[in-house]
């Protein structure tokens, strides 16, 4: 039987570790089936004890599955929020329940902390699409043009960049530079989206997200015929025909806020599909139309490997200090610009 869930609202990404979560026995009520809770609860109890022993905090991206998102995470958010939370935390250990670039960013902004990623294979197709050497070549080709780099990149790439951005502040970051042309790396679709929202000329790289590039405008039009009145909200990593068809475009947190503020009767979130599971928990009046595309990298993170990360203090994320110092400048410039709204 499903119970009324006890949850921390999605629009409250921060809390002091070990102070406000409901008891482990209540966290997953109504969120995962009882049969799974029997297995998960002892693991989560173990994680709670290890967090205290190690003075650790678990940061979780919005794409984490509900067992992690509601059962394990201390702090949650989109890429920008996670970078900010990592910079602010007083815990000694940060476990990143997300992908490698998020863990690296945490280490860059808070280098004295031990940052752990539970599975080193949790990468990102965007981060893999470009190297620091590629950025140096682009700078030679377009001398004097500032480089704006999506955080979905390695520390090496950030170190070669003028400023970073996330999907929640890309337009604001580009406009903050006060120039008429930028090099935007590496997501061609986010770059095109930014170009459509500004008068700034955008030089693109051919990177893309293996999750968001799968959606098409035709597919969304098909869903509209099947669910007339459905509100379609999309992540800006989607191709232009998808974004044209969407009623709203925003980061993962932007999409969460859209649902909380507008309470649509039916919604289709055009993004990684674990997020709809999380948002649905807190949106009882909304029906979610769910084409499901999962990110294989995000899916690498499990309750078990978070526990193992804390038991064995693995896998520590290390960024070479001279690279980290240069990358930090680009990330801190982004943090100073802040979110779009
Ligand atoms: P957000 O910054 O919107 O959370 O996006 C991160 C990401 O990897 C999307 O695929
Ligand atoms: Fe990278 Fe796409 Fe996965 Fe996000 S969803 S981590 S952009 S591959």
C-alpha cells in the first residue's frame, strides 16, 4: 500500500546535514515499493552513521533516482546549485551523487575537502566531447573572443576558459561579458538556445547530450495529439525543433519550479526521466506524461555505491592544483553572475 510521503520540498535545496531529514523508516514511504524499502532502509541507516563518522555530506543532482534523492541526499539541486552548495559546505567529505564533472567542480570550488564519486564511470557525453587542447586551438583561431564553457566539462577545459555557465544562467553569463561574440562550449544545442535569446554572436562546438538529443519536435507534436492540453517543458540541451515546440525551456531546477508554480494538469518533462519520478512525488495534482530516456552515467550512482564510497573513502576526485586554480577562476566568475532569476 502507498502512504502519504514525508519529503523535504524540492524547492528547499539546502539543509544542515543530519538535522532535518525525517527518520530513515519514513523517508521512502509512498516513494518506493515496500519490498524495496526492506532492502534500502538498512543501507540508508548505514550511510547515516557513516556521514556522522566521516563528517560527510551527500550532494545529489535532480536526476538521481528517488531512493537516493529522497532517502540519502542531504542537499539537492541542479548543476549551479550543487556547485554553490559544494563551495559553502563545512563538511569534511563531499559525496557527489551525480556525474564526474559535478564532483570535479565541487573539488575545484572547495579544494580542502575530500570529494568522492561513488562510480568513476559516471561521465558525460558533453564532457567527453572536448579537451583543453581543443580550447587552445579555438583561441588561436578566434583571438580575443571570450570562451564561455558549460560546466559539463573537465577541469582541463574549464582551466582554458574565461567563464563557466550552467543551463540555468547561460544567457545571463553570456550577456554579462558585454561583448558581441563569444565561443560557447561544448553543447551545440544549449549554445543555439543562448544565441536565440541574445544579440550576441555565438561560435559553437559540436558536442551534445546523449539523452536530450534523442527527443524530436515530431515526437512532441505526437504527444500533443495524444494528450491535448499537456504542458511541455524542456531542458535547453534539447535540439532546436524540440525547444520550439516546448511551452517552457529551463534547467532541471527551472523545470521543477515550473511545475510547483503552475501546477499543470498534465506535464511532459523533456529531460532525463528519473527527475519526473522525483517531481511527481510532490505534485499530486499533476499527471506526468513520461517518455523515458535515462542517462546511463547518472544511473551508475546507487545507494549501495554511495555506502561503499563512505566505507572505503573511494573514489577520491583529485584535480591537479595548477589546473584547479585556473578552473576556479572560471567557475567563480560564473558563481558571481548567479542564477538567471
Ligand atoms: P542542470 O544544470 O539543468 O541540472 O543540467 C545538468 C545536466 O547534466 C543536464 O543533463
Ligand atoms: Fe551529460 Fe546528458 Fe547525462 Fe546530463 S544527461 S550528465 S548532459 S550525458
